[in-house]
């Protein structure tokens, strides 16, 4: 049996050979923020005398960083905990810890029902991990799920999870204040708080010095980034556009990406900053969730279909070659066929380059769970999701077809999974390209002419600039 899941990130670092240090295995589910949080956790633990291993059988401590966004994400983690229970039977000294959103949401259930769990640590309590591990070693349960209004881990340099040393995530804020009615994030990750911009720039500079070529600035709603500092008698404030510029100026050869943008907060100022700096990538992830204004209101998204299309128009006019991706939820409470058709028609109108598509999953205690009935039958949700996926398949293919014959600057990110003679990388628009190596190396910027495409990937050849 393969004990490693395909849908999780497993931490790999080079310090696993240090036999004197207790070994921690970290498995991560969910969004990029969770991946970055695991990097923070690794940094804290390595700084406290632990080492990190990607071999679960070698581990003294097994940590699972979890996601609560949909029910199936949680079910997956419960399955993994059962497997960890089997490992613990063979090696009773192993400690098992649940980190992140599920720790926050299901602390009591985890402690009562899952005897295998020794540690339950919420997203704002990672600094406490060494203390909590010691408590667990003494036979107590190590628990801290307190949410904070200040914690941003600003001073911690994450140990990078990616293996190629080319692109890195940088969290610029934590939590969320938006209270979309379906979403559990404001409850599991707490209130929104922005990180000191100077610590962000410092981290980015360190990444550049270490050879990184791309950073992705992360937040649940990066466009509401807001930092105020006192300079003498004057208050100076930094918004997301300012921060983007500060990061772009660190090094003109560093690619800058960001995620996620909320349509209600994406300003023209941000779009002009993107247009002004060539190293800010021309890609915006702008989750729409639904094409029906009535459903958007029930979701508490605070924009209408028209507002969303207005933002798309602004992107197209200010950054003409910008790609746009989105998130869509099928079958939200009360959604009719008319609402669903509005989602399909909006998708066609925008022509999204890529989308993450989900069936609505009711999350306990959210506003939707408390006030709206989850009344779209499962088979209707499934059929609508299938229609959305099928349409997006066509749109994604069209978007790639339109690139055939064009030239793009591509950052070489790694060897293609299918051939040792080929690399893969991404265009500024975040589209994956596969091309023959032609004597280049990972981390190089190359010009690639697109010669063909599959529904998932562009294919090309390196050309002179
Ligand atoms: N903060 C980001 C935003 O607002 O766009 C993304 C947050 S969430 C991690 C990523 C996506 O999960 C959301 O955009 C939404 O499409 C989806 N999602 C969140 N809650 C969901 C739920 N209860 N059921 C199905 N999908 C959900
Ligand atoms: Fe959830 Fe909405 Fe916040 Fe995104 S903006 S994390 S969907 S509450």
C-alpha cells in the first residue's frame, strides 16, 4: 500500500540526515496559505532543535496541516488520522498533531473521538508548538487554538517547501473579514490583519539573494491589504498597490504574483501598478462564485454580476494581455436553473483562462448554514458542476489555442514529468508550457514559441528573444 497521499504536500528538506534531532513529518492539505503555514511551522521547529523528514516511518512527530473549506477536505483528514493510528500502534512513542483550520473548528471532536491525536494547534498558535510538543511528550494533550488579532509570523523566515528553489509563497496578511455566507475561513483563521510591509520586502530580498526568481504574495483578499505606520507626526499608510510596487522594485528580474483578489476590492490603481511593472505577472485570480446577482447577494459577496463584468472590462483595457482565472460554486442554497444559466453565460462572456470549480458544501455555523436551506439536491449540484466543468474545459482549450504561434517569456521551473529531455515553466499569464531543454537550466528565463497545445498544457520551443 502507498502510504503517501497524492493530494497533499509532503515537506522535504535537506536536514533530514541529522540523526541527533527528533524528526517531524509534515503533511499539508488545502490552499497555498496552508502550504506557507507549514513552511512557518518547519522554521519554528527547526529553530527549536527538530529536523524535518519526508519519510513517515522515520518520524517521531507526525503533523497534518488541515483544511475545512469543504466537507470532503475534512473527511480526507479523518481517513489519514486512522492510518496514523496504525503507525502509532507499531511505534507508540510517535506523537500525532492536527494543525490549521480543522484544529480550530473541531478541537473537541478531535480530542474526544480520535485517540491518536496528541496535539491540536490552530493557525495562530504555531509559535507555541515546541512547548505543546513537550507537554504531549509528558503525556498531556498539547492544545492551543486561540486566534490572535496581531499574529502575522512577520519575523519568521519560512523554510521553503518547494523543491526547485525558484518560486516561493510569501504571506502578506492573515485571516479574513469578508464573511461570505458559505465560508468557514473567517471562523477558522480569524480576523484580517496585514503584515508589516518592511518585513515582507526583507523576506523577498532574502529570497532573491537565495536565487529565487518568483514570489506569490498570499492573502484571502490581498486587495484589502492595509498597513499604517507613524513617521514622526505623520501617519503613512500602505495599500496593496503600494506594497505590490515595493515588492516589484526589489529586483526587476523577480516575477511577482499574488492571490487572491476579491472583485469588490480590486482597484484600478492595482491594475495600473501591474501594467507599470513588467515583472508583475499578467494574471489575476478573481473568484466570481456565481453569475447571478441574486445568488451573489445571498452569498454576501458585495458585488453584482454587472460590478464583476465592470472589473473584467477594466482589466482588459488596462492590461490587455492579462489572463483571468476564477472560482465557481455550483448549487448554492436556492440556486435555480436560471441562476445556473447566468453562471454559464458569465463564464462565456468573460472567457476564463482557468477555473477552480466546486459543489456547494454546507459548513456548520456559517451564515448560510444558520439561515439558508441547503436545498439543491445532490444530483442537481453534480449535474450543474459537470456542465460548468465541461464549459470551462472548452474555454481553457480556446485560451490555449489562442496562444499557438505566439512567443512568451517563460521561467524554467523544473523537469517535465513526462520526459527527461524537456522542462516545464509558466508564462507571465500563469499558463504551463513544456519545451525541449536546449542547454538551459531551472531558474532561467527563456523565450518560448508556442507550437501546439493539449487541453492542459502549452507546448513550444525555445527561440531567440
Ligand atoms: N479568499 C478567497 C476568495 O474569496 O476568493 C478564496 C478562499 S477559499 C480557500 C477558495 C474557494 O473555495 C472559494 O473561492 C470558493 O469558491 C470555495 N469555497 C469556499 N467555501 C466553500 C463551500 N462552503 N462550498 C464550496 N466551495 C467553497
Ligand atoms: Fe472565505 Fe469570502 Fe473570506 Fe474568501 S473572502 S476567505 S470566500 S469569507
